[in-house]
């Protein structure tokens, strides 16, 4: 039985066959379905031509080429059949495919008519674009087919079959330097005629807007809230495609490097009975009548995994912070990249992993993500990150001294504020020619309760932060692994020991010296690409004022 819906026309294909041919023989179900598809495509073409004021002489209901274009019926998109057709990705279209027939699928990024017998359609797929040309040609492309193409709305999804040609001149409006001479064109899904934001506007750089203003022209500037409200459109821009592909690579490099260093990937609970970091910045909830909260980090459980003899562990997962931080670098939910490992002698072993991990990461991104970085640079211009082969390490006291010499007074037992971090980053760049460095031996008072104090000065700790372009991205330390001292530190930080009793108990059964660190994925992307706001590197950001889309 045909999967096509029954025709709403009083005359069905089988009866039509009898009336027109005078035959008592009915069409086969396959032939009837084929006629039904043809009728639907003709109706779609007629509707499209009406919308673009096509005269009846230009569009004949019996257009012999009607099967070459039109809207694909929904039934044909319900996984109806496996045809064996092969689609070629737009990024693969090049001069080597000259004169070959290809089938592509993508979005209509731009549509331009040239008279009534020619049209250009720029098709985009995953950030790559190709110019498709429709030219009225006997037995190939009809006038109604050209008109159907020009009636399509931007961002509609189409299938195009055509022959690859290589123009003599450079194509400025597409990434691929070939053209597709269209033979068939089918609309898979229509976008609404008027989009909330245009991709062209969303992809525009501030430099372009300012240049236009100087020339007396005003271009549309899409602000951040509008972008985030219509994020599904915003992330289609080349820059955003680059940002989130780089984010994927950072996660992948993080995982692969640590696996190569004999780390084990783990998954810890995000629903916990008590605060994992201390303080009040937690999302509290009712857990079957018991008070609970969303984990601020996997800190406690990754330490428990070390006590469970995994030796070295890492996790990639969501982290929740209920802070009312209305800044360019804070989110209420972000992706944490966390590491914990046994220490044999010194917490510098953890810093060694940080050093090699991030130098490997930066090298790989610069080498394998050139197109993505270029796309980002086009809209958000930035200079490549400066970093050393052996990452610079300064003590907190050395950092404070550098700031003091530059006229910035800092509490030697306090924390660095945002301005001080940026100033120190500037001083480090000038003196050491690097934008990536480690600052260690922080004051104990500004670190979490589970941080191990320094052996030679209990006012300082075996801890470190890592900075990119003057902003902190990583916090790490050696942990307290002695349960009695851990209880003492927790109470000193105002944490109810009862809420973390299972955590503390895990150290009563023998715990090795250990340490680790945590880094926010979105912040790494933001700072590596020198973006001005972390919301640009979060696919669907969650901040104190946003929980949709």
C-alpha cells in the first residue's frame, strides 16, 4: 500500500488515468504515487509563482520539468525509503569535481534573480557556502523553476542536484570556489519569510558597522540579548560555528591528553546533600523531603575516587553556581573540566600536568582549527595567544611584589581582584612575553577548606591559579587528606560537618596525598579567542537573569 496520503482532489490519479486514456486498466500503486507527487509539486510551484507575480503564460500547470523542482511532500520525509543517493558536503566541493554531478543539502543563505531566466542561490552547510546557478535551459531548467527558486525564503533547507563548474573569476560571496549548475531543486523545509534576526546582520563585525557609519550608512547591529533570545539563528553565523567547534576540540584534547597520561574518566552526582565548596552560592532544592543542592563542583566526589584507588581521574560535566555575578565572565551553569590525582612528593606534579596539557591544547588548536579561528577573527578580531613552551610559574608573593613595584598595593594575605589580575597579566606579558602563566602559594584564607597549608608558612597554601590574558581560568591545589584536620578546616570555614560526613569518612580508610584542579570550558574558549563576554562561548547561557531558551 502506498504511503502517500489520499488526494484531496475529487479526481484521483487512477480515475484520471481512466478518463484521459479511456483505459479500464488502473495505474499501478507506484505509478499512482508518482503522479500524486507530481501533482503536489505542480501545486507548490503554482503557489510559489503566484507569490512572485508569475503570469499564467510563464507557468504552465503541465510544465514538463515540474518533477525537477518543488516542495518535497512531508510523507517523503518520514523515513519513507532508502534511495541510495549520495549527498556531497558543501565543504568538499572543489575544482577536482569539475563536470561531475553532485547532490547537496543546505540552507538558502542568499537568493538573487537576474531577469526571469536566471537566478543565483547561495547554499550554506555548517559554515561552508557554495553558489548555485539556475539558467533556463531546454529540458533542464524552466522559467517556473527559476521563479520557484526566487520565491524561497532565506534559511529554507533545500536539496540541489547539479553539475560542478569552475568560473574564471574569484567567487566573493561563497567559501567554495566552484559553482553548481542546478538541474534539480527541492525545498525540504521552509523558513518563515521574515526572520527575527538576519544571519547577515548577526555575522557583521563592529568594524564593518563603524566603517559604514563613517560613510554615512547605518547597518543593523544585533545586540547580545537579541542574539541570545534567538540563539538558534545566532549560532548559524560563521564565527559561532567556529567558536563551538573549537569548544568541542578543547574538550576532546582535554580528554585525550589525560587518557594518554593514565587518567580515568568518571561521572559524579550533581545532586548532593551539602555544599561542595562552602558558602551560600548554591541552588537549594527539596530531595524527597530532604534538603539538597546542585553541586558547585565535583570536588568532594573526585577526591573520594582517589581514595577508591583510581590514582588519576578527570570529569567533564555541568557545574552550578548561584552567585549573583553580573559580569562578563560568570555563569550560573557552566561545563567544568576537573582533574584529581595522587601526589608522590610535591603539588608541582599537578602544575606539571596543567603545563603540558594546555601547551598541547594551544598547539593543537592553532594547528587544526585554522579555519574556525579565521572565522572568529573576521567577526571578533583578536591576536593569537602568547604562551611559552615551559609555562611560567610565579609565587603569589612574587606577583604581589610585581604589582607593588608598579604602584598597585595588594593585601599580601588577601586575594587578587579583577583589576589586579589584569594588571599583573599586563606586567607578566611585558616582562616574560607570555599571556599564560601559573601563580601559586596563595594565602590559605582565600582558598577552600580542603586546601593543604604550606609546610613552611601556614598562612599560605599549596595552591595555584592559572591565567590567560590577565584573567583566571583554573584553580587548583594539594588537598587535605587527613580527616581530623579536614574537619577542623571545614568548621573554620563555616561548613556543617554533618553534611559532608561521608566525604570526611572516606579519608578514614587510608587516603594518599593528592591534588587537582578545575577549569571552566567556556572560560577557556572565551580567553583563548579573546572574546569579550563568556555568553559568546556558552551555547545556551544561564546567568542570574536568563534561563531560556
